């Protein structure tokens, strides 16, 4: 049923309600019908004796059965339902081959530009002063445009944890923007306003800045620095070859730890560069259901773990991020199988850390996920507005998930540091290692 049809259906039942009340009812009926695979008529049958308040209360109880009693009424986020078939994500498998490559004039003679010209000889190359608007407004078409530029900001910055959440002292270097993977929960689809892939060509300037940088330390023995906030650290590494510069730089500075954060198996550059004890290659892992159904174009779990074994043999340490953990029927069994597969595959003594965080997202991202992935199931969970203004599972749901998963991970990998990521400090205190 289209949004307009659903609105008309509810208007026929409640012809006197204003736009705000209509919005709430449309939202609740839509989400319940989607989750339960039922028609709106089955969720809200026509009747002459209905009142708005009684219907809304009944719908909220049905939509949030685990959290209805405990949640404050302001935590139920019921925005206007807006679906657009034209915004649906394009999940057609295709290689990464940009149609247009913009090159900022100041970096036109760099080695990175030379590699890009060799890798994409059929692309349309355009020189720019860096001030032009590039790329399509359609997020799904972002990989059609590549922009090689000189990065002037964000060489190094503290991890921008959610406001009020417990931080882990992470430090970020901004090595690119945009990704070719299509993960349904990815914040970039709401955050990225330049619909292109951006690669900085001035890595040497990044590294020069780091020696005089100020670092957070957090609970670890050394400051941790990592890439992967706005892109996957390795997905483009065969062309960018950032690892060829990063690895020797950090190998010579054992007072720091550097992390490549990835879902990719693009590890040849790392193997060629040679490993180091203070360099961690960390994979985002999840249940196979989540990887197969929501992390489109990414390698499967087995491929990620085999790649991890290879880089461990190459001298690197390993990290893993169960983030986001997504709660659904049977998730405990599925995540248990993931942990068991890790235990059966990986050299446990090489694992430096494992982070855990449940799915959370901004209000704006919820609407983007709905429009780009209307058949998603990840939004069927009971998400409430929480302490940091983000949508999160209710406290007791998160705590139950952490009790299960942190206990399992710490028992299976006793030498690894297991910690919570971007959580309420009150929750973190319950699970400190």
C-alpha cells in the first residue's frame, strides 16, 4: 500500500483528526503492518467506536511490546512516513569503475593520480580548482564519480563519540570519504553531502602532522589511531596504496597503535608492506544473516576471517568489531555461531581487542534507510530516542544483549580486551573488564 493510500484509509476511519495525529497513526500502522506482514485493515479494522487516544495507545503497545511500560512517551519517535521508489538503493552487482574523475590541480602530478589514470583509462578526467560541485544527488550513484584532492583539514581528530556516551580514547585520521559497500545501516547515506568517492593525495602531509599531534589515550596502554570513519580502510587500497605509507610510518613509532578498520579482504598491500606488533587490522563482523541480508557487496564472514588469518601470519595483530549488533528473533544463536567460527579459525593470541555496540542511528538516518531499503528488517526492532538523541534499543534489551555477547567473547578470547562502543556510561560501568 502506498503512503497516500494508507493516509486515506486512516482518514476514512478518523475524518476529524489533524495532520499531527494522522502522521502518528500512519506511522504506527505502517511499521506494525511491515513487521507482522499484515494488511493495514488487519492492524486497524474500521469501527465507529474508536477514539484517537485508545487507538494510539493500543498501537504503541503492539509496536513496542517490550518497552511500552518503561519508555517515556517522548521516546517514541513517530515522524511523517515518506517513501520514494526513486530513492531505492541500486543493488545491482558491479565493479568499481568511476565514469568521471575530478583531479584538483595541486595534486595532478602525484603518484596517486598516475595510478588512477592507469586503473581507469576509460574514465572522463577533469581538472578542477577544488571548488566545483561533483557527483550525482542520488547516493546510489556516488561510485560513478571519483575526486582526488588535497586534504586541508581533519588530519587528526578525536573520535566524535555520541554526546554523553563513554569514549574509548580513539583518534582518527581522515583517509578518504565514501565507500563502495552498501550496508543498510551506514550513516554515510544520511551524512554524506558530496555524492562521490574522495581520496586525498597528500598522505605525506598527514604523516608530517602526526608527530606533533595531541592524542587521546583511553583505557589502552598506548594511544590508538585509526582510519575508517568515513570510508572502509582497505576497500580501495589496491589503488590508493595508503597502507604502503602508513605501515612503515607506524612501524617506526611503537609508542602508538594504528588500526585499519575494514570489511574488505583487500589485504595484498598490507602483506607487501610487512606487519608490525603495533598495527592492528580490525574487521567488522556480524551474524551471517546480517552480513548476507544487510551488508550488500561485502565479503562473507568466512572470507573476512581467512583474510584475518593471512594478515596475522604477516605479522599484524587483529581486532574485531561486533558493531552494530542487531537484535532479532534467534540473534543469540546466530552470534554464537559467529563467535564459534572465529574461535575455530583465528589465532586467538593475535587478537588485540574486540568492541561491541548495538545498532543506533540518528532520526534522519531512519528515514533514509526506509527510503533506500524499504524491505529492510533492521528497523523492525523497538528503537527509542535515547540519552544522546539517537535511536537505540531500550536499556534492558541492550543490557541483555551485552550480558550474552560480552560474556561469550571474554570466555572464548580471554587474552583480548573486550569493550563497549559508544554506550551510555551507566551501562558501560556494568560491563567493565
